[in-house]
């Protein structure tokens, strides 16, 4: 039985410039600790090897502290053998990076800088390191090279397969790749571990994208896991098990609301549990039709919940304001000047002759009117 | 609310007293008291009761306290729809507030009492009641000197009144709610944007834009650094790849092998070239041998030819010389004969010439002797004249009396004579005759015997006798002038050494005569010797010398010169003919001699050439054999040379190209050297690039760039959100103002409605216009023309201020919340006619409104009518 952890796309050194200083600090801290958590997961799973299938580093030439601290983390996990392969972000073009790592690496770190098989006991690792950011060819072709009889053949690649569409719903967002999806079969591999796709994907029984162990965006509904893989022997179906490694949750929620919805209740029911919120970046995309009061309620509800989270953002840009009598009555039931102003703005927000930008400005004005009136009446 | 009574205790002038106004009716109540009664005290105390906190210690409260101090108490009995209540406040020393019902039961105390009163009054000064007070002397619509806060407060009060009174107005305009919303939106917009829609400096929108700009600049800078890094990495890859290529074992070996092969090829080519050179040297040697054989053979042939030719030439030269010798000898003999003829002719010519010479000498001697004699005579004459002249000059030199000297002598003598005559005409004359040795002296001068003229008074010393004075008196003469003239005359004579005038005259005449002789002699000499005496003498000496020369020749023989001349000419012609013949024959002889010498030289040369050729030719007997031997040697050398040249050609054909081999070697060396230099340069370049890469890597530029890219995007999104928000707020404010503006057209309708009948009491066809912002009257329209409020008279302003409040009060009353209108000496500027109209207006309002009027103008306000409440003042215990 050969057990190992398959992971990729750590993107160490990713700056997260779009976030506030506090959030950036937390995200960096979480990313910094992911190697320790991978080592712990390996120990938990009885695995002595961790295969890093590319994009361990976010930049081709990361700051020395990033490289050094990553190597230190691997060195400290001396009971683990790390196999490090360049991906598209840290391809072989990143010569300074790989020179530095080659020079400073600990003994328990094995570099997969070419297609030469790496022998780890009974297993032969057949790497396909990215030569450049966009190699433009299927580098896994070299995995067909022979290995000794009876050896486990484990391929390690990085990039998209060219048939993502066959994988179902994730296909639409998948990268346009060059790797043959049946490379494992073609090359006689017992397992093909792939990197590049930050979400976890099972391509086939023995071909997997591990996904990132520490998510870095809302793109993938993925909590941050690695794959614990067990190979019983040559030709056996691998036992693949996701193990949790992520520290920060990136959760994105899309809501399609209607005027009749109780937005407060609906949103409250969809937010993560309280104990997870402090480690969660939460983003809500709302669309549908809502009344002004509902938008106001939704906004207030989210603002009230925001302090619970590491960060909470929302986008109401796709909400179409629906102005019912109740909303306008809330502003001015008497039909006076306030009401007339609100009605004028509501008409403008729905005027198809205006540009979408002008309609959004009118909707914003109406929403602000509602806010100010509510503030005055409070 | 209606007031029924007011009671003050220990308030201002009512120190230690309680003053009460009671019996205040529903309509108009007039408290008309004299000045200093305390009307304003009532007014202020009532104001404090309703609007000041019981715990207040403001100046306004303290102003109520009498000098003696103590607690200030104010109470009022009011009537509300739900019953009668007594409000009481005690300020300063005993702070307390209370509200009691009609039964005297306290229903609220202190703060609760304050709240009860505040609700009753509608938020104090901001409430509608605040509008209904008109203090003494206040005529403006807003109190003069009001602060902005006070004005805002009063504006709010007016709006409250209108909003609360006229529901329809509120419905139309939005009331204060609308104002607050506009204010909030405006403030929110002002935090973001300027009036022109630009981001406010230091506002969040502008800050976001500035942040985005700063991030953009930083991002561009970092992006450049990243590109530099990427470029450096790419260059280093190329350098490393090239270096690997150069340093690969096979590559270096190939270079070494290529160099060795090129060197070997070059060495082989060089060796072959040496071989060619040796063959060429041999061929050259053989060629030289052939050339030598050829030369020897040619030499023999040439020698034979030369010998034959020299022999022929020698024979010809010998014959020519012989002929020339013959011709030269003949010419010599002819010339010698001509030479003898010439000698004879010369002798004859000389004899003729000598005869002619002699005759010529004789003629010359004669002429010279004649000339000598003439000249000797002339010189003798000149010598005589010259001696006479010298004698005349000698005489002349001794004669000094010139005409000028003579003239001076004669002039001074005449002067003396004239003076002497003048003296002899008047003076005293004494005559001395001495007998003895004693002498008479005058002025120390001894006088000689004789006559002496005494011209003036003079003392004479008579030795042994004494002194004698003679004084000619009037006839005294000027003897000094006589003496002076005498001296001058003597001097003139002395100058030319003449004893007297006659001698001087004679000497002068002789001098003239001698001078004339000198002139004559001079002219004679000049005539005889025009070129001078010396020239004449020299000419004589010359003639004498010439004569001496001629006198040395042959004795003169007289000959016929014509014959001599003819003889000479004949001899001369004969000599010339002989000379010409001689010259011609001599030339002939010289030509023959020259020819002879020439042929002699030619014969010698031919002999020399022949001797040389003969020597070269050698023994004629062996010559043929020698020539045959040379021809054979030549043939042999010719074969040997051809073989040597053939060998050279053959070796050359087989030779590699040395230049090409050398070029290959040079190229191989260059390639090896270039590779070495390139390796060195690449290592240096690689080190430089590595340094650049490390520097960039240490900066973490890619991470920073990505981070700044995120920050930039975030800032841009934030700026866009603010821009969107500002646009929304701007649109909102615009919409609200537009709707409120439209509604304000109807805003003042109710006020105008209440105001119109009141205004009509004062002015026919008059109307007030209101400022929509301040909500106060801004102009009065009368007779089709509108006048601004500040242009109206004090009385009219005062009346409009009160009427406006009455109109507001009417609105308030119509809402079912009547409040008392309290006027404190408010109508102080109005004339009698107007004040009556105002009284009517007050009564008109008082139909459903309490109006309480304080006034000190008892007579003027007598016409107001109304009820006169009872006023009591009692001393407190």
C-alpha cells in the first residue's frame, strides 16, 4: 500500500491586494500555515509523501521570505517527503526560484524539474513540470516512459484537460487545457494527480484534480482540501479521500429574490453558522425583483451581519427595484412632495428609454430616499 | 390653552411682593398700566414660566431676581379642554416646577412638570406658541440681531406651525420631513461631490480617486520592474543555455580537434611548400647553368664576329691615316711660303709707318713750342698784374678812413665846434701863469698854465694862500657839453688814427683812389686768366712738359707728308693681302693636321679593338674546336634545366593550398578564442543578470505588483461606487427640490387666506408675498406695486409683523389648539388710524383666540376695548 497526499495550487505569496489590510493579513497567515496543515493531514492519513502538483508559489520570483519560509516548513516536517513540481505560475521559466530552491532545499524535498521518473520506494513518480507559463502542448505525453516491472506509476501534471466539458457543470468554467483526459490509461498510470484547477475534480477513478488546500477566491465552492490517496498495488483502483486543510472559507451565495420573499428570514437562513463566520469571506450576489423596503431590509440585514465575518460583501446591482404602494407609502403616505419625488425616481428607474446606468442611478437615488426617510422617522 | 391668571412672587420690582393679574377673559384682555408698573416683568416672568427650565440659572432667569435675592416664583392658571391647571415654577433659591389640577392636586413635579409644560407649549420656543409673543419694541419679523441658530429655530417654529396647522400643506410640501430628507441628502452629497459634480477635496470619493491614481502609478512602476525581472530571467536562460552549449564536453573537444586538424593541415601544406621551394631552387640552378652555357656559346660566336670586324676596321683606318698624312705635309709647305711673303710685307709696312711717324713728331714739336711761348707770356702778364694788385690791397688796408668814418668825424667835429662857439659866447676865462712851483688846483686837480674857462661856480685851492671861489653867476657856461663834444670829436678821429679832419679827408680820398685801382687790376687778371691764375699756370706747365717730351725725339726733318702717307697706304695694303693669303693657307694646313690626328686616333682605336678581339679570339687554330665544345655543353645544360622545371611543376601540382590551410588554421584559432571569450562574457553577463534578478526577487516585485493591482482595482471600484452614489444623491436632491418647489407654490395659501382679511383692515387691495426659504413676508403689494419689507415704514412693518402672527395664530386655532397672543407694548409706531384698525384686527382674531395686551399707553389703548383684568400687588409675609 502506498499512501500519499496529492495537492496543488498553494499559491504561496499571493498578495490579495483587493482586500483590506486586516483581511489580507488573515489570508496570508492562513496561506503561510497550509504546509503545516498538509503535513498534519499526511500524518493523520498515514502518508509519508506529499505530491505538490504545481503552483506552489504564486509568482515566478517570489520574495525571499516566501521561499525560505516554505522550505523551512518542509524541512520541519522531516518525516514527510515532499515532491515539488513547477506549475504554470512557478514554471521552469522561474529560474531564480528553482535555482534558489535547488540550492537551499532540505533533504526531504525532491524536486521534479524534468520528466525523469522519481523513485519513492515502490512508486515511480512521472512528473510533467510546466516548462513555461503556457507550454501549449501536452507535457504528460512523457509519462508513457517505461518503469521497472511491478512499480507503481504515478503521474504528476499541471494544466487543464482538453475535455473539461465532459466533467459536467464545472466544465463551463474550466480552463482550456491540453492534457489528454485519459492520460492515465494511455500512459499506464495507476494514478494521475493534476493541479491548476482550484476546485476538486474527479476526472476518472484514477485521475484527479486535488484543488487548492487553501482557497483564494470565491470561484470554487471548495472549502480547502487535499486528497489522501492510497494505492494497494499496480492496476488497482486508488482509494481517494478528500481531507480538510483550509483555514479560511470563501463562500459565495447567489440569491434570486422575489417581492413576496421574506428577505430577512431567507438571508438569515442562508448565512453560514456563527462559529464559521469569523473565518469566512462571504459574498452574496442578489438578483431578482425586490421592493425598496426589501432592498433596505436586505442591506441592513447584511450590514448587521457583516461584523460576524472575516469579510462580508454583497452585490445588489442585479436587483431590479419594484416599487409597490407600500414602499411609496412608507416614504410619504400623503401623496405630497416626498411621494411625488419618490414616484418620479421610481419611474426613472424603470424607464427603458434610459441607459442601464441611468436607471441604476435612479434606483440608487430612490433607495437613498428611502434610507433618509427611514432615518428621519427612526 | 387659555390663560386665566398670572402670579409673580419676589420677581424683579416685586421684591417681597406677590403681584397677580386675574380675570383674564377669552377675548381681548388689556393690562394698561403706567410706566414702571411692571408690565414687562409680567411678560418676562410668564415667558420664563412657559419656556425656561426651573433649574436654569441663565442670565434671563437671573434677570428676574430682585436685588435682595431669594427665590423667584411664577405661576399661571390655564384652562385646557380637559380642565383648569395651575403651572408654577420657582427659580434660583428654590428650584421647583409643578403642575396642579383644578383641585390643587399636584399631577407633575419638576422634570415631569417641565415635560408637561413643554408638551403643552409644543417644544418650547420651537413650538407654535413661540411665534405668538410680541415683545415691546420688536417690530421686525425676526428679532434683530438673532443668531443663525435662533433664526433656524424660529424658521422651524414657523414650519411647525404651518405643518401642524395645515395638514394639507404638509401633505403637499412634505413639511419638515422633506426638509430633513433634503438636508440629509444634501449633506451626504456634499461629503462626496461639489456643486459641479466633482469629487470634494479630501472627501471619500476624491480620496478613492487619488488612491487609485497613486496605486496606478505604483502599479506601473512595479510592472516595469516585473518586466525587467522577466526580461532578466529570459536573458539569463539564454545565457545559461548558450554557456551550457559552449561548455559541453563534446563542444570543447570538437573545437580542439578542429584546431588540431587545421594545424596539421597547415603544417603539411607548409612542408610541401618547402619541398616546392627546394625544387624551384634546383630548377633555378639548372637554368643558371643553361644560361651560362648559352652565354659561353654566344660569346664564342660573338668573339669571332668581333675579330673579323676589328681586322677590317683596322685596315680601313690605316689607309685613311696614310692619305691624311700626305695632305697635311703638302699644306704645311704651301703655308710656310705664304708666311714668308707675309713677313716681307710687314717689314715694308713698318718702314713706311716709321717715316710717317717721324714726320708727325716734328709737326707736333713745333706746335708745342708755340703754345708754350704764348702761355709763358700770358703767365708773366698775369704775374705782373697780380703783384700790382697785392700792392694796392696793402695800401688800401692802411687807409682806415671810410666814408662812414669820415662822416662821423665831420659830424662830431661840427658838434664840438658849435659847442665851443656857444661856450665862448658867455663864460669866464682865467689865465694862469705860474711863477713858482706852487700850482692852482681845482677839485684836487692841478691846473696848468694857460686859459681856463670857468663855466660855473668853482673853488680853487691856492696852496699857501687859501681858497678862491669863482662864480660866473648868470653867465655860467655849460662846459660839460663842450667837453663832451670835444671828447666825441677826438674819439672819432682817434678811431681812425687821424690827427685832424683835414688829414681824415685826405686819407678818405686816397682810399677811394686805391679802391678804384684794385677793381681795375682785378678785372684785367680776370680777362687774362678767365679760368683763374692757377689754371693758366697749370696749362703752361703742361705745355712745358709736352715740349720737353718732343724735344727728346729725332731732330726735325722736314718730309712730304702726302708722299709718306701714300707710301704707307700701299705698304699697308700689300701687308694685308699677304696676311689674308697666309691665314687661308694656315687654315688649310690646320684642317689637314686635324684630319691627320683624327685618322691617327681612329687607326689607334682600330688597332686596340683588333688587339682586344684577337686576344679574345685566342689561338685561331683552336677556335673551331672550342666553339664545337661550347655547343655541346649548351645542349646538355638545356636538357638538365628542362628536367628540373618539370619536377617543380609536378611537385606544385600535388601541393595543398598553404593559404587555405593557413586561413583554416586562423579560423579554427578564432573560433576557439571566440568561444573562450564568449564563455567569459556569458559568465559575466550571467552574474550581472543574477544580481539583477536577486535584487528584484528580494524586493518581491511580482507579489507587490499583484497586491497593488488588487489595491488599484479595489480603489477604482470604490471610486466608482462613490461616483454612482453621488450621482444617485444628486438626482435625489434634484428630484426632491423640484417637487418641493412645486409644492411651495401652494405652501402659503392658508396663511394668505387668514392674512387677507386682516390686511384689508389696514390697506385696500393689499397682499403679502412670502419668501419660500425663510417663510416670512418679503414684500407688500399695494396698488399693483410691491415694496420690500425693509423699505416700509416702522409702523407698517410693526403692523405686518403682528398681523402675520395673528394669521399664524388663526391657523393654529383652526387646528383646535388655540394659544394666547401676548403683546407687550407692541404697537408703538402706529398712528391713531392704523392703531384702531389694528384693534379691530385683534378683536377679529380674539373671536376664537385669547389676546392679552400689555401697554403703558392707557389713553391710546382705551379704544381697544376688551376686558381689563384685575391687578393686585400684596406684600409677602
